[in-house]
């Protein structure tokens, strides 16, 4: 159980912390300092590296979470409602990330390759909105995970 919890928490820190850094620190600075071609190229490179870690985090979260639920906690019928909420929101976050990855991010990559800065900017803005949504959900899940068992 200790290993599963550790891997689970590290995955959350990597994913949610990465989104927080990108949204709250990197985005405003890049937007103020860099012209669109450089800024959009930077974001493609940043996402390329970060999204590898998000995929690893997603797999680790699913495996460790389901392991804890079924092998350690006795299955879905034996867990608190806060874990059900955490699981449902977590799966929604994963699906939202997959939409970003296979949709706007792919189109952003192609637009940057083609130097179509207007389309690239539109796709980056779509990604920004979706990452903001996922960041809010991630922070909500952390709150539920932290205080949920005390509310039941």
C-alpha cells in the first residue's frame, strides 16, 4: 500500500504541479516576452516533453489507484464516496487530456511546422482553456483526497 500511495502522489504532483507551473508561471512570461513564432514553437517543445510525463502519470495513477481500491481496500463497495468522486473526476481529467493530446495539440504541432501562426495561436488558446479546466479539477481532486475521509 505504501508503494501504491507514493506512486499515486508523485504522479499527481508531476501532472497537477506541471499544469500549475505552465499555466501560472510559464504562460504569462512567454506571452509577454516572446513573439508568436518563438512562443508557439516553445509551447510545442514544452508540451512534447511534459506530455510524456503526463502519459506516465496517467498510467501510474490508474494502476496504483485501482490497485489500492481492489487489492487493499476491498473493492468499490468498500470505499468512501470521496474516492468515488476522486476516481470519476480523475478519469474525466484523463479523457480531457487525451482530447488535448489527440486534438488541439496535434493541430498546434502541424500549424507550427507550417508556420501558420494564426491557427497555431488558436490551438494554443484551446489548449490553455482545457489545461485551466484540468488544473482546477486536479486541485479539486487533491482537496477531496485530503479532506474527503473526514467529511464522511
